[in-house]
């Protein structure tokens, strides 16, 4: 079967710039994909590259889309190079949800025709490459095009938010953000480190875990520290020692779940050694940014935690096969994709999360446009 292929670009501005050891990120760019089969059923996908993690760049993904013909076969989609992992994810996701529609009557979406039905989706975008048929974007029908049988309800109440990890900003502003996210129902938090001087961050860390403990009422709260490969070996040891002290504190309600990617990807063996020495676990992130890297780390003996970002990991079908074959301990995480890419990633996470760790998709508060409606034209 051939699929008619259309795409449009988007930009979303962060409410406040995201600071990591990679630098400052203020605008998320991506590409929305539409595949229409011969019966008029539509599948939606998203390409959300993150080149700082080793995926293709937005420009490379856009160039790839421009080079493709107007009609694509499944063979073409499944032969996309592993050097374009975000494209692999986007196109396979679009193909998959065009095959597995949930709406009554079996249609994932209907191609717009004169006087006919138009797709209604909500995609929080601030800007797009507009032209052609109009799509009025509304959330209530997104299930018809994107959700699979593994449905996750949208984060909207305390019970649901408890399944997700809320992302705290770097620096001292994390203390105020913690209070807000706590009231919204989050109980697992992720804090970026390796941004300011280690002495300053360690002081904030002590305040942060104490604040978490004070907020707890006969329950546990978990903190994940994410260095994005920005620490030296000695700094990583200092952080792990500080984390172990928290974990060893009697009757303390705040716990450290793991230290994420403390060292650059070139220092894999050092992270293996540190993971064996300290009580606080290490999780690989940049080292496991795509399926090739995940397989390489596994073949080199890593049996700890993998942080997997489905939207840049590559082929969902190949990732599924690897995870199910090896039963790895995985934490699934967002790359600030829209709800199209987010839902496709959550479908995988639901299926492949063995240890039921909180999912790293508590990112809605980083954008102002989550409830906006945009006429996105195809």
C-alpha cells in the first residue's frame, strides 16, 4: 500500500529557557507528519530531533522530508537510516497509528474533501508552515488518530501526575517550582545539575531534599539528578556521596532515585565502576540516546538503568524487540515533543516499562501554549 505524505514544521517557545550542561534551549522545533492511506485513513507522526543528544538536526530532518516523494511505501518507511533516529520514530509512529485506529467505525482520521469531514486534533504549536487544507486542532479527537490500545490518560489530576516525573528548573528556582509541582500531584522530580558551581548546587540540593521531606506526609518522594554528562569524575563522586548520605538518613521521606549521566559518553567504564561502588544508582541517558547506543552499552555489560527518549531512540519496532528480548530497566522520557509525539512515546512506555518507574513526561509546565488552538493547514 502507498501512503500520501504531507508534513509541516512548527516552533514552540519555552516559557523560560531550559538550562543544562549542554547550554540554553529556548525554542523547540519539529515536524508534524501526515500519512493518508488508499482508504482515506490518516496516521499522524512527529519528528522532534535533539542533536545535542546525537540525533539528526532539525535541518537534516527537514531536508530528508523534502527529498521524499509524495507517496510512500511501508518499505520506504522501514528502510529509513539509523542515522535519522527521530525520522524513524516519526514515520513509524504515523504508520502504526494509521493501522490501529480507535475511533468508532475504525477510522484513525478522514482525509479532508470538499464538503467532507476534516481531522480535529489539538497540537500545541505557536508557528507552522501553513497552506493547503485546514486542520482545526482540538484535543478531544486526538485519540482517533494517535492513541493505541495502550492508552494513557492526559496528565490532569494528582493520581495521573504521580505516574510522571516533574522537571524542575536548574538552580535555586527549583525550590519554588517544587512547591507548585507538589501541589499539582507530582511525587517524583528531576533536577538539572552541572549548570552552576558544584558548591552552590550542593547547597541547593540540601535545601531541595529537606523541602521534599517537609512536604511528605507518610509518603515517599523521589529525586532524580540529571548532569547531562557535565561532571568530572571527582565531581560525580562528590554528588554520589551526597546522595548516599540522603539515602542513609533514618526516617527521611525524600529519596534519591538515581544520578543520570554524570559523565560524558566517552567515560562509560568509569560510570560502570561508580555504579558498582555507591548505593545511589547511575542511569545512562546520552550514552543510551538511540538504539545503537543502547545496544552498545548492553553488549559492554551495562545492566543498570537506561533512560530512553523514544522520539530520538530510532525505530519503535526495533526498540520494542530489543527491550522485550533483554528485559532492561528503562525509564522513558520526553524530548519536549507535542502531544502527537508524546502519545506515541507513551504508548511504547506503557508497553515496555517493567519496573513501573515514573515516566519523564512531566514537561507541560515548560510551555505556555498547551491549551491553545491553532489552525494548522495541510
